[in-house]
């Protein structure tokens, strides 16, 4: 190895990256999202997807769901750094493979074509709770809810069925059973 | 009907309730209502700086030497952006600052108004938290919360951005005592079980070491007293980071000196070879650890810190104790005494070999340098400064570079809060304004800024502040005409290509001092050094001391980049010896 000229150490071996879903309960106040997102960009963490909305109007609480990838060390830091932010109340951390947690994303597909084509498209979506939100004789807007990779796949498959536009949300998460996350 | 107060009045009422005596600031259009109100509050003294960065660093010096939060007042736009360096510096070194900035009136925010900038956006990554006050009714709560956030847990800077119309608007004021106590995030999360585990580790260790940091200083003077007791009780060796200097007496035999990139040979080797490493209030900074993979490979590691996110951030530890250093040490000492484990006695046998090894390392005398009677060696200058000031309670600040490391190596601190240096951010230009803040907080004490001639020029204008307020700070410049640390790296790693590290046109510092209205002293020969230093100490005015030192001197020992602790580069004396004996640089 060449002699280092840097005043900084060379990077050491990294462990394997994992995908996690981080759920953050925050005060719904001005710039709270930029605090959370800024923490991620400032410290070089990834954001794969993001979903945020107020969930408790009375207590003024929003719930932010972030899908991220990182080594176990990085994931631990993400959780601890988030907890230090003043408007953050609690932080949940789940592995994507966690069987105790449900993850869902929603997508809207605009399909253009004749009725037969639209029917085919709708049929292709049948496993993902398709709902027609708008229909004309040459177009339809189909809503599905599914996992990220399923939506990825559908978006690819529907290309041949007249898909011209896709809009999708980030993942939202909830634990199974009667327990809630504390 | 209750009396109504303007936003500007509320700012001062909050400052008074927070027992603020000094604020460092610079006026401007968007803070004029607050400045207008200043005359009505005689308990609060305003120190007018010459540049907002100076206000920030002065407030840092004030905070670090007094233990109280530093308060900064600046205007919108350039006032706020100028203070960003100081906020970042305070964030890195965990210094409690409350910065109040003016902002354009609410209805103009977002219109690119005159002197408008997105202050909360710009300062978000360099503060613990910040607020834009959009409603006069929030002002009081936010002001008090700002002090709470800045001073609780791991301290740090906060910023409150107040639009001009909010400073004029009126509302009621409720005294703090009646206000509901603001909820603090719980600081102590450790359990007795963890303390017990620590004590088991301590009793089993045969090569233990304490590695202490700025957290001990931040925890308050009590923490240093408790630390001294714990170290005496255990008989373990102790080393300190740059920021932790002073929390344990620098001249005590159990103290191995500073560790890290320019730490002593014995401290770094002890860190590498130890079997128990107890980190108290330090953060495994990259200047400390060197190569992570080979950092202290054989040790069990304990980390005591108030900030849970410091744990396992860089170095995976075996036992984490989250809490205030004072409380953790208190519990540890109490448990030690209760269990009647007099480690000093029972462990003496066990760790006596360890001490023998340490003494062997000590014989290297790694801070040694080849002195000269023709030219002033910078290390010698710091040593003389120490010898001539150690009989009084002296406060030292520094700029950043070689002089900073020499000061850390050769000035022995005996008390906490006496050493103010920019460690995390490494801000050249920190020391002069910081010295001003220190002198404001400690009016009758000797305050010396050990400086380099390149650093000092970055915030030179603040000497004018020192003159205005009769602050007799001493600027002790180790003048080698180079950006010394840059020059050193270029010599060692870039084939002596001294690219842009030489200052071609330096001012005459003595004349400069006179122009500002203070005293200038120059020393060029070793034999005149003591006399001139005495002269500097005895002048009751700000002094700029231009100490001409050897331009070629390098700061040793050092850990070259990418190397572990046990592969240090020692000074020229040792390098010579090694050459003669042909042993290379293989050590012990």
C-alpha cells in the first residue's frame, strides 16, 4: 500500500449493510422535517424513502417513516442521533425482514389505452388491492398498496399495458398484533 | 390588566432571570430594538467586538473559563453568517452558547430583504437546536428553553432568531418561577449494576489506564476533585485529551501527559498495551485513536459519557455508562470504598509491573527537544512562560497549529477551566477573542493567548476590543513566519514542497501593538526571553509579544497518519540516536 499523505486515517473495513425502517415521532413544528433530513444528509446516511404526516392533532405529533440502509454501527448512530434532536419524542427501528412489522407503500398508476388494455393492467395488479380512482374511455388511474419491490415490478410490467405516469409514497410501518411501539 | 412588555424587554427579562452578566455582540439594523433596550438593564454588560466571529469565540472563552453559558447578540444576514464559525466551534467542543440574532420583520422573511438570510437554516447543523420566533407569545418560553438546551446534557450552542417586528410587539411576561419547569431529557441513565461491572473490571485489570476528556471539565469543578480522588484510590495511570487538560494535575506522577497525535510516548504506548481502558468524558476522536483497527487492541473498554450517541460511534466498547461524569465517578468511588477494595494496596503488586513498563517508556522523554542558545526554540518559550506564570492562577488560550500543541505539551495545568483551545473544529483565530471572554469572566487573573503569527492575523481586530474594555490579555506569538503545522506536514509528507505556507509580508507586531494602543514586546534571543516575559506579565495592559522562534522546528512526538499508537515518530534527538545505533525506529 502506498504511504498515506493524509492527516486523516484510512477507512477501516466496513461491515455489511442492512435495510432498516426508522420511525420517528416528532413535534409537528416548522422545520422539523429539515432537522431530521439534514441529520441524514449531514452525517452521510442514506434515505431510500420517506413518509411523513401529522398523526395526532391534539398533541401536535407527526410520524416520520424513513427507509435507510447502513451498517449496524451506522443504524445505531442514526437512532441515537435522532433521539438527541429536541423535537423528537421517540424513535423506532425495525429491520426490513422483521416479521412482526407491516410495511406498505402506495402507488398511483396512470394507464392510457383502450378498455381491454386497461382491464389487462387492472388484472395484473390484482394481488395488490387495486382501486380505480378515475376512469375515462381511454385512461384509468389505478391505486395499489404493496411492498417497494412489488411496486417496482408492477411499474415495470405495466409499461406494456399503457402506463404513462407513476406516483408513489414512501413506506409506512406498523407493528402486528395488539402491541404498540413504545 | 397586566403590564405588557415589548419583545426586546422580554429578551432582557429572560437574560436577567438566567443571571446573565455579560453579552458579546455587534449591533445592526435588525437588532436595534434590543440594543435600544440595553441601557435599561444595568446588571448586563455588553462587550462590543469588532467582528461577530470574535463575539462567538469570546463567549466561548467566557463559558469555558466560568462554567456559565456565553451569550452572543448579532444582527441578521452578515451578522449571523459571521458567527457561524464560532457556533460550529462551540458545537464540536461542547461549549454552551446562546446566540440571539436579529431577523428581518416577519412579513419580509423569504423575500430576499436587505440583510436577510436563512439563519435558522444555515445554523441548523451547527447548533444543538435553534428557533425562529414567529409569535411574540412564544418568545419567553423559547428564550428559557434555549438556556436549558444549551446547558443540559452535553452542552452546546443554540440560536434564537428574532424578527424585528417581534422585538417591537408586546405581550405579558410571567416570571420563570411560575413557569412550568421545562422537561429535560434525562441525563443519568446508568445503573448500580454497571458501576459494579466497572469495579469488577478494575479489580481484574493488570494494565489499566484512565483516558479522560473535556467531559470532566464540562461536568464542573467537582468532577475534577472526584477524578483526583478516584485516581489516587486506584493507583492507575491517567492520560488526558487536549480538551481534558487541567482536570488532573499536569505535574502529578500518575499523569502520563496528553495522548494522541502529538501526545507523549508513554501515554500512547500505555493506551496501546493496556488491558483496561476507562474513557471518562472523551469521544475517541480521530486525533486520539490513530488507526482504528489497531487502536488499543488488547483492552477491555469502558466509556463514561453523558451523550448516548458518543457510545460505540467510533470504537466499540465493552461497558457503556451513560451519565454525568460527576455522578458516575461519585458512585464508583462510593462503591469502591463500600466494598473496601483498596485497589492501591491490593493491586499494587499486580500493576507494579505495568508502572515499571510505563517508567521505561518515560525514559524516552519524548517531549525533549534540542535547545539552543542562539535561537529561541518554541518549546523553550512555552516552558519559560510556564515557569514564570505557574505561581499565579493563569488562564491559557491558544490559536491552532504547532504553537497549540507545544502549549498543550509543555504547559502543565493544575485546575480545570484554565485551558481554552479549539480542538474539534481547529479554528485558527480562536485564541485572541477567547482570551477576551476569559478576561471578562476573570477580571483580575492573568490571561495569555499562546498564538502563532498566522492564526493571530485572522482575528487581530479584536485587540481593539481588549483596549476598549481595559482587558489586559497577553498575546504570546510564537512567530516562525510559517503556518507551522502546514509546513511540518509538507516537510514530512509532501517532499518539502512548502506550498503557500510561508507568510511573505508580516506586519511589525510591535508597531501594530502601538497602533492599537497597547504594548508591543519583541524577543529574538534566548537570553532575553525571561526578562521580556516578566515585562509582559507586569504590564497592566494588553500586550502583543512577538517571540521570534526557530522556523524549522517541528512538533514531536507524532503519530504519522494511518499508524497505531505504538508507532510514534520521536524528535530529532531520538531519530539521531536510532541512526547511530542502526536500530531504526523500532521502539522498546
